[in-house]
C-alpha cells in the first residue's frame, strides 16, 4: 500500500469514528434538552453502544498498522503541517487509549452511569454517606486507571491531568496556583472590609422571553448565527457541536436576575472556538479540542473579559435598560457595571465571582492531590473541604449540598478536571493582553458593538488551528510563553481597585 | 456454545444494531426539527456511517452462525412465542439483507442522497426534465435490486412491495384496489353533482399558538403524555421513535385553517402504535414495525375514524369554539363536521379527502407496475400520470409540481410504498368495525372524551405484539380475515350519503 493509500484509509477510518462520536454527542445534547424523561433507559443503551464501537474501531490493530506504515512518510513531513499533526495526534491517542483494558473502561462507564444519579439524589438530601460508596468506587477505579500508565514515569496526578490537558504537569499548575493564593486570599479579605457594592436593582422580575431575546441579541453581535448555531434552555448550561457548522449552546434563565447573560456568553465562548476551526480538519482528530484549558480560556474570555467589561456595557446597557425600563431605567451605567462585577465569597463554585472563583478551584485541586497521594480517604473529604472553605473564603459550610456534593465531576469519575477551569481563566487574560497589544482599538470597538476584529484575531491566532499543536505549543504560539499568573492578577487587582478602592 | 448462550449473544448483537439504527433515527429527527441548516454536510456523513455499521454488523457471518446454531432449539419452540419469532424474523431479515451486494446498497444510498435535493429543486421549478436522469437512475438501480431476488420466484413488483409489507402479493392488492375503483370513481362523480359543502368558516386566521395548544389537548386525551412523547413543528409531518418510551411526533401549522389537527392526530396514530409495543421486545427486531400497512392503518384510524367522526366533535367542537369564538362561535356542530369531511377532487395526494385519496394511490400503484413491467419509460410517466388524473378525478394537471413531481418517494428510490397507504386505510376500517363489535359503547365513550377503552383494545389486540407475527397473520388475528374493501366502501358510502345525500 502506498503512503497516499494508507493516509486515505486512515482518514476514512478516523472519519467514521468521528461520525460515531459526534452522533453520541447529539444523543447527549438531546437527552439534556429535548428527550422525554422516560427515554433515559433506551438512550443509555444507545450511547453506550456508540461509545463502544467508536472505541473498538479506534484501538484496533488496523489503525496501528496504518500508523506504523506511515512512520517513514511522517519523518519527511514538516512537523507543523496538518498531515504530520494528524499522524502524530492519532498515534498519541491510539497508544494512550490501548493501555486501558476494555473491562476497566466498561467498569468506569458503568460507575459513571450509576454514580451521577446517586449523586443527584445525595445532593438533594445533602447526604454524603449515600454518595460515599460511589466516590470510593470511582477513586478505586481511577487508581487502577493510573496503573495502566505506570510505565510513563509520570505522577498519579499528572496522569489524571493529562485526560483534560495533554502534557500538563502538576508542578507547573501548583506554581501558578500558589502564586494566585499569595494575592487572591488577602485580596478577598481586603474586599470584605470595603464598602459593599449595591446590586439591589439587579434582583427583581425579568421575564424569560425578554432575557432570551436579549441573550440572542448579544451573541448575534458576538458572532452567533442561526445558520450554524442553536441556543436552548437547560438546567446546567453547556456547549457542544455536531460539526463545525452545527454548534449547540444551552443556557439557564432565572426570572429573578439577568445571570443568564453570563451563562450564554460563557457557552458562546466554547461555541465560537469549535466554530472557528479550519474546515479542512473536519472529521479528523484535529477537530477534537481536547485541551479543556484552552477551551475554558475562551468561555472565560467571552464571559468575563468581554461581557463584564465597561466597554461592553457602554454599548449594551442602554439596550438592557430599554428592555427592562422599570428595573433598570434609572440605574447609572457605572452602577450596573459594578453590580455585575461584585466580589463576595459564596459556597457554590458556578455562582462565584471572578476573584473568589479561583479559590474554589484551588481547594478542589489540593484535595484531589491528597486523595491520589493516599493521604486523604474519601470519607474524610467533607471535613477537609470545610476546613479549606473557612481558610480560603472565610465561610462555614452549612451542609454538604453547599459543600462537597455541589459538583457533578467526581460523581462521574472526573478527577483532574477542575484545575483546567482556573488555568483557562489565567490563560484567558494572557491571550486578552496579547490581543489588546495587536488591536489597540479593542475598547472603542467594543463600545460601538463591534466584535468582528476581535473574533477574527482569535480565529486567526487560535481557533483555526484546532488540535494541530499541543496545548503548551498553542499557548506559546499565541502569547509567546507558558502559563503566567501575573496578567490575571493585575487584571483582578485593577478591577477590585476600581470598584472597591482596595488592593494588596 | 449452549442454546442459552447463543440466544444471549444474538440478543446482545441485535440490541447493539438496534441502538445504532435508533441513533440514526434521532439524527434524522434532529435534522428535520432542530439542526441549523449548515449542519447538513456533517449530518449526512454521520447518518451514512451509522447506517453502514448497523448493516455490516447485521449481515455478518456471526449472526448467520448464531442463527444456524439455534435451528434445533427453534424447532422445539412454540412458533407463536416471542423467542421463536425473534429467531424467525431475524433469519428472514438476515437472508434478505445479504442478497444485496454492498456496492448496490451504496449506490442506492448515494442515489437517494442526490435524488432528493434534485427533486426538491425540480419540483420548485415544475421541471420534470431536470429530475428525469435521477428517476431513470433509480429505476435502473431498482431493477438490479429486483434481480438480487430472482431465485425467489416472485414477480418484480412483489419484490418491491415486500420492502414495505412483508409477503404482500400484487394480485391481492390489485383485487382490493379494483373493487375500490368500481365504487369510488362513480361515487366521486356523484358527489361532484351534489350540493357543495360550505367550508368558508374553516378558513380565516387561526393563530399557531392556539392551534398547538388545542392539538396537544386532543392528543393528550387520546393518550399522549410529555413523559414519553414530544410534539414539534416541521415542514413535512412525520412520527418516529427512539424507544418505546421516546415517541416523537411532528406536525405542520397553517394560520389559515385548522388542518394541523388532522396532521397531529395522524402522527399520533403512528406514535401510539410504537408506544404500545410490549417493552419485553425492546432492542430486538420485534420492535421494528416494518409493516407500513399496519402502521398506516393506525395513523388513518386515529386521523379519520376518530378525529373526523361525529362523536369526536361532539366532545371537542365546543372546545374549539371556545378557542376561536370569532371564527367558529356561531357555527353549528353539524356544519363543522361536514366541513372536515368535505369531498373534492384535488391535485395533491397529502391534501386529499377520504374519498378521493384512494384514487391518488391507485394511480401511482398502476404506474409503478407499468414501469417495472417495462411498459412505461420514465420519460413517459408525466403523460400517463395526467391521463389517469383526468380519468379518475376529472382533473387537468396544470404543471408537474401538481402532478408527477409532488411526492418525495420516487426521488428517494421508494417504489412499492404508495399502495401501503391505501391498504392501511382499508385495514383501518376493518379493525374499526371489529373494535366496535367488541366495544358497543365506543361512540358514547368518544362523545364524552373517553378514549382509554379504545386505546387499550388496540393495544391488546395489535400494538403489544410488535412484529411477532407477519402482517397477514396480524390482520387475521385482529379482524379474522384478509384485506377486505367492503367495510371501507360501506364507511365511505355512509359518510357521503350523510353529507351529500348521494350514493352508488
């Protein structure tokens, strides 16, 4: 077989695997947004079957033989070319996926299927004991999973991180997070002693239909179009895509406030990243944006750096006033901007402001390391959790629903995921600063509702590459260096100073 | 391997194939109802891949070996048992599917993918010449398909029919249809000479939201529940199901009239049949209701025999009056009932009334036979079509969009499908008469909005069995005999006499 024929064969197989996976994503999207409740059982079978075949086809000997046969060809390619990247990424994923025995994979899937509803029940009753056996089982399975990579020479937690951020090292993450703690913990204390921000006008009655209209108006300005996107309501907002031209956002509306704006713009950030990938990479592993850090950098960038900025509200606040004249007609723009940037320690991560958010993540990151270093037993997690909440945010956790049971991640067996949220936030400010240097008119563009230059810059520098580079390489290409806490800290300090008149 | 182990293995494989197929159904439903327009290309790949794997897995040697190994076991089973039916149905489908070479299957799929959009364009422009090459290609491929079954001893058209109605024979269909022609053609002429029915009040402005509300109210009374069903708007109404407890109906709303009621109740009929299958048959070929005739018997039964009946409107007309008081407040119930049963020859099959509908089908059935007997070339179909329209309905076809180009079926390569619509309608009245004999209070139940006894009777007699019997056996079990045109003709005559005062 010629190189050309091998490559064609590889592309065809990978294309079909991609089709099965994206079909699975649609089934999942449908389950969250459309499916009647009693469809659950049939859907679980369908998703398991799609996952099984996609996995079996991918880890097959045939893929390995094609990759082997392409080694010579690959050696002669420009390593930065899409073709070289395709072979390299496929080989990496193939070697990684084959190390996990099908039985363990099956057990992990079953544990997830059972763990998530058990967690949902336990959270409702704030009953950690009910969830504990599932948590213990997940940890046990993850230990066995880590053992599959014993010959990699990587630490247990590095192996967990790698599933969400290829090549991430615990020590690098720790260095960034430790630096954040040095500034953020005292900053939170300073804010606590400052004059509180008035947000009374931001609570009231905001009909969902109007919020939906306004949310759409915002993201249409940012780059959403019904030609290639959908936006639907759901309980837990998320974004997914069936293809580069089929992007599905979901958001959550509460009649009591306008938080939906930030859910919607957050998910828009995920969506625009997927939508911006070079169409030539479609149906290959190079459209699988597996760096949760880079993904999160875009959701946080559009949610926070864009939609919580002064220039953004210079353009949009008159529109929101027009839509809700009774509640916001008399509110000054500055007061509104302060209200959407209020800093206040709270129990729930997904409701946290930009300053306190990081501490929620650092807490989880530290606990996960303790667990997999064998120093923290599952049953002792709640106590450790509550101690850290007191230390970092000064809060006494009232019950487990407001503490250790709040997130779904561990219930689904995801350990090592949380740090990507904060790393992504750190990266978002590095990317923002770099973009601002290239686009000196950024603020005035935003003030006039013009987001195209910004979207195009991000598309050109980042989105279009898909997975052609490793996450570290990609960050290096965009910002010229590795993770750096300083731009993020400077951004937080400056915002806190503007609103609360304090800094550290 | 023991029989038990073989059966378990067979069930597992068939379950996975079922999962892939139903996942494909979801992708298709999503494409029609939810998908952003530019998602088409990715979706086409995903659907083709799911179809390919489901087919490959099914026609595999492994399935054949499992079936062979189960022959002895099968011989000892009660042939009416679910287990015997599973083995028998699977063997039949397997043997049938293997006769078609993958290349021909692939060509037919491609011809469908290309043919449908080409037809949509051609219909828009009423341009038969533009569609002709696709039609010729489909006919050529179907001839090759028919040759795959040359050793079956069946006629070409019998082979086509079998794809939509297992075991159907052209001569039986012809016998029923010829009898219908004897009565229906003169009946249409009689109606044409009678006093026309006033339907002016049924045309006006009926806001879609109210129609949707009312449509839901109706089908909830009939047996729809949001626990296991959805109803969404679409261009061409259809019903599908992801599982017994995940039934998806779609319907079409026009602000100008209340026709949506009949689309919705028609699709409800399809849905309730799928929903009523014994859950023990889930994820096996026995939930694949492949008799289009039996399926259509239920859509027509709920649409026509229920929703166009006097007792139905005795209950629902006051509600529709309340909802649209300006248009219908002063209309007598009897006038409304007459209006929804108006008989008038028209060009478009899907808009035809109960009396003229049959002639649209018979026309297509006769042309299809001529085509596959080699007596009618594709390019001569329009003329033959128009001649028959004149003969059967007295109409001069103004253009091909109102004639030969109106239906999607031939564009997708479906020949032999049309007769199932009329056979289903014939069967619906046979089933209805049998049910009425068992439920003497049927009319008074409907008058008081009580449809449970009826739904339960149909569930018990028909729905729960899924595909455990052949279509002929199933009809025999329900009504005690084969297709019989007389009950349907008596029903039409009686309705026409009540409304128009004529009969033949």
